[in-house]
C-alpha cells in the first residue's frame, strides 16, 4: 500500500504482464487532485445535510445527536450500558473514575435474541431486554441502585432529544411489530415498568460513532471526531450549533452523526466508481444506497477483489485462464484475506494458502499479481477514507477560523485495526489533504459500551450544571443568557 509497497509488490512480475494488469488497476489509483475534489464534494454535501430545507434531499444526512459536549475529565460514577445491534445484545456496568481518568468495565453479560423474537412483537422484544437487564442487576447486586443508562441502538433512528429516538426502519433481520415510528426509550421504560422490580435513571441514546468519539474523549479531551471503518463506515464530529439549522439554539456545539456512507447516493461519485463497484452495488441487498461505504468498507472490499481476480483470469492474466467454482461464487473472497495477503513478513505465503483454499492452481507470479490487486483496492479505500476525514477536519478548522487545527480522532473498526498498512496510508494521505490540521489518532476501546456510558456521564454533568444555574440567584434574563 502506498508507492513504496506497491513497487515492492511489483517485483517478480514480468514487465509485459505488469503492463496489462496495471490497465485494470489504474482506475483504482486516485490522484491527489481527485482526492481533493472528492473531499470538497463531501464538504458541500455536509452543508446540504445541515440545512433546514435541504437535508431531505441530502445524501449525507448529518443527523443531530443532542450530545452537546465532549468529556472534560470531571465525569465520575457508575453507569449501565445497553448495546443492541444484532442477534445478541450486551448489558454492561461501567465505572468512570475521575482520579485515574479511566472508564472501567466492571461486569458485562451477553444475551441472545431468539430468531422468532426478531420477527415477533415489539412488546415481547423489550420485555426480553428488560428481563435480561433485571437478571444482570440482580446477579451483580445493583437492583437497589437507580443507575443512568447509555443505550446504543444500531438501527436507523431519528433522534429528537438525547433521550428520545424514533425508529425509522428495522434492518439486520429484525422486523418486530409496533416499533417503527415509536420512541425506543419509551418502549424500554414501559417494559421496565411492567416488571416493576427495578428502575433506571436518565437515558442517553448513542450512535456507535459517537460512542467511539466519547470513549476516546475521556482519555484525550481534544478528541472531537469519531470514525468507524469496519464492516461499514461512518463518522461524527463536533459542529457549531449555529450551523445546525434543524435544531433551535445558536450557542455551543453539538455532535453530528454524518452518516457519510451515503455520500455519492445522488451520483456525485460516478466519475470514480469502477465497473467493479457498479457490479458490487447491483448485487447488494440495497442497490443505489451507501455508495461511499461500498467503495471502502469491510463488507465489500473482498468482493471487489474477487470480481477483479475473475476478470484477470478471464483475460488469461492469472491462473492460466482457469478459474474455480469457489472463486466464481459471490462473497467467497473474505475481506480479512486482504489483510493476510498484504502482511509484510508472510504475505506471499498467506496468498498461496488462500489461493489453494479457493481451489485455484497458482504459480509464484500469480500470487504476486494477487498481492498487487489487494494493494490497489485497500489503498483506494484508505485514501477515500482520508479524503472524507480531511473534509471533517478542514470544516472544523474553517468553523473556528483557525490557521492551524490540533485535534484527535477516535477510531474503531476491523479494517483500520487489522489491515497492516491501512492506518499509515490513511494518515499520510490526510496530512497531504489537510496540511493545516495536526491530527492524532486514538483507537477506541469498546465505544458502544464505555462510550455510551461516557455520553450519559457528560449529559448528567451538563444537566447538573444547568440545574445549578437555574437554582442560583439573579434575574431571569441573565439566567437565560448563561444557558
């Protein structure tokens, strides 16, 4: 990945073959100028997404999260966290220790959601969640306490307030009746009331990118961007309130969940989409949606590589023109193979094992070409991600009219963490696209658990501060201004 590594991968490939292979890989190499254009387009789309009247049509949704501050290091106390985003959900007890500037996971429990419950009534689902939460509290002697709760609910929602979130639609195999269009916090509270043997305190709804930013924000108070590059991709950042046109109020800042995976859904990335991207999109369960995500995230990278390998084999540039049944089957080339193939020490060895597993007859040149293909796809992913991150950093710098911005990005996701060169490539590209921004990167530890507890802790601190203001003496007008 990057020019040096790409050169390294070209060793041992005959010049005439290299020329023919590169013809298919050139469309994945994006110049710095093209990346600058992509970054500028995203910044334009961010403005549309923030607009009161333009957000409906904006491909980048820019959803307000009602998280209005990052941690300041004074947060402390015990919190519960609920993380629901698939066939299992987690309950956690988290302790925030001010003296050590640490978020400690005290205990956690995973609860399964039976298949039939995923298609049943919403009441049944939330009763099950309330039962599991009750069992957890009982087994850890927490039932007598009324603890605040951070709720990571990873389905498309429209957040109205920090503790009010309306489910837009179910995804990931769920289809519980009576939940779409309803406030999920209210449904959870009703289920807890039906049990009647415990209570919870204030609730904060948390998107997983926000959790990533907040879990890093306690360790580093300059963290104001959260980014995930894993199965999917998304980012959030702290925006000036005066620019968030859909929410009342001008003062302060609010965290915005960009939903940048939808960038390009209006056709704005057509000039960089390859025929392989178009094919991946057509074969997906949601054609025409999440264009950007399909070019860079873990769910799709392996499939782009597979399509390219099939094409190169058809052109007799690989495996003597002989494919295999496995290679011709969609989604058999896993994204984790890319990381294994590009591994510095044992990459070639890994490549050969993977090709054998895919039922292919290979020689040494074949394995080198496959490495080159993986490098082209992962490199483009890192560079596109860098273009998007540079757009966020440049926007924050522009908002504050700074000559130079120093900030931290909290990062999570398997592509970023597991690929041997991805983070280096992303960081070096961001430096070139946002030279006036000095960015540090912090890998998140359990954003959806510790992060959601952190959001709750910050919300509690802010509520306490505003209560102190309301209780203080002075005339009403002054109090309003302070708020």
